């Protein structure tokens, strides 16, 4: 399939055309030509839009696909359609399905079901069987079968010995451990951030301390492993060696939410530790005061914290402490959300609104820096091949208009648990180019 992208501003620091307004001719899945006033056959489809921008394809590092086992909430077809509508060409899916993605058979199921979808699906395999935090999975076999990383996903790793041995086990294969930091003995029965608002609303709190303790623990364990193995500590993308090049992250903290968490990771990176982290986009918008109306679509874990924490998260994005922005897409059906607040499940959908939420609520971060958090850094962390906008490269592209106003009125997800439905945004995805296909979203 051949098509022409007309007059698009390139947002790609690795491209020699970065910042320029050019035409891009795509043919059979490759970028054939880049330049001004390119010509094409009269039958060649042309993509044109006012203020059209193009970057390499976006990747979401944290998506709960719910397939198999919970297909009534989401399946791989619907989640991929939602991802494409949100401008993503790649998604990394959590292992928390039924059964859990904890062996080669289940990983193979995900890969087979993802064939022919409009986005590439990268399975994250469980660290422990059934993500129960007890017995190890066959991580080496899962790595060879295509697991992009290892995590118990929505279940934080609680056992320090298990986490320690996982770090040691993954070192020889350059594997990545992802952990959502939460000391669950401190958050039992918690419903929202522990603070003044939780007291006023009469809800049990989820203290930020529970997150921060696990980050401190994991950093200490990583330091122990590196010291025991005699491996130098250098953070991925933070420093390089002329002979060895960048050192990948050994542990990735998912969906951090507090100011102290940002500072702990900032200090670890400054010391050269091979760590990385991400933040869920909704954590950049809401603080705990948003829960005054008991809207269960705003019940997420980690919870919305204080306004000071939100400011610290933006500061962490600005200085590079926070590497990536994720949707933390967590579909829940009406039966799981239309309940009293303390009975409702955690989670919200977010694949379709990551970019507009970022642009609408942006705190003066340059567009190029926001795009980097959706493209370059996630690929580096997950050890995926880099993409750049250059002639001869694979055409994996996201097309968008950072200034267009629109209203989020419908979702491709099977679930509707989004607080953003009906809201007006600035920043619109125009479409994606992936695996030789052009997908128009607006």
C-alpha cells in the first residue's frame, strides 16, 4: 500500500528532518521518500490536515488487556482498536489475565490473538506463577518465547527475597523487572490517598509511605545485587560508556505517584543506578480533592495524591527523572464500578486520551519532550528496536494535531470507566501508520 503524508511537521530528535515541514511517501511499509512537494500517482491516497505533526509510533508500557478470562471487560481486539485510536502503534500488556500469562502456552495465546491487529502487542510475562508472589515462573523460557519484560503486573512484589533472586536471575539475559511499588500491609482496605481529604470523606487511606518504602527497598536490593555481581551502576539513557554504550534499566518502577518517590529515583539515577520509572497520565491531572463527589471512575491505584505530589510528578518529567508516560488502561465493567465507592474496583480506561490529556493539562513542557516519553524512552527501557523518521526506515508513525479542539464522546473499549467521556480537549490524534497500514482516527 502506498500513500502520501502531505505537509507534516516532524517531531523526532533522531531524524535529520526534525522540526521541518515535509511530505512523507510511504510504500509497502517503508518510508520511501521525504521532501517538499513530493509527487505521487493520482490513485495514491493523500493524508492532509491543518497543523499536521508526525512522530515515530507511540508505545504504551502498561495496558491491562483482560484477555483471556475477562473478555466481557476487554479483549485483544477492542484494546488494540482503542490503542490505535489513541495514536499508539505498540502496547505492552500486563500478565493479569485468567489464566495468568505465566508460561509459554499463555504467552503464545496472546501473540496469536494479536496477529493482524492494528497495533503490535508486546506481552509482559509474570514473575511468579499465577502472579501469586510465591513460586518463580520459567523466566528464561518466557524470555526466549518473546516476553518483553517480567512483572506480576497489578500485584506488587512483596517478598524481598523473591525480588532479589529475580534481579539476579534476569541479569544474564539482560531482562527487565517491572514492579508497581506498594507495601500492601500498609494499604489494606484503603480507598484513596491518605490525607486530609480521606479524613473528610471518611475513607480509609492508602499512604504514600507504602509506595516509597518499596522503592527504597528495591533500590537497596538492586544495590546489593550489583555489588555482589561486581557490575557498575549506570542508569539507562543517563550515562554511557564509549566501549559498552548505554546500560539498560534493571528495574522499572511502574506508576509512581508521590513527590518522595520522584526524589528517591532522582537520587538513584544521579548515583548511576540502572533504574527507570513511569507515571500514569491521569496522575498528572487529578489530586485527591477530585474524589469529593465519590466518582468511582476516579478510583485508581495508586490513588490521586496531593497537589504538591502532582507538581513533583511534572517536575520529574521535566528533568528526566520520570522516563515514560503510560495510560495504565484498566477496563472495568459497569457491575464493577456502579457501586458504593468502597465497593467499586480500582482502575480507569485511558488509551484514547493519553495525548489530549497531556496537551490540555500540560505544565509548559515542550511538545518534543512529551513525545519522547511516549516513543524513545519506552523503547529503550523495553529493549525494543528504535524507530526514526528517515528514508528506508520502517514506517511506524503517529499523526497528530497538537492544537485541534475536540470532545471525547465515544470509546472503542468494551468498558466505559473513564472520567473523561464528554470532556473537551486540545490535542487530537489524526491517525497511525503501522505494518503498512494507514489508520485514520479523525
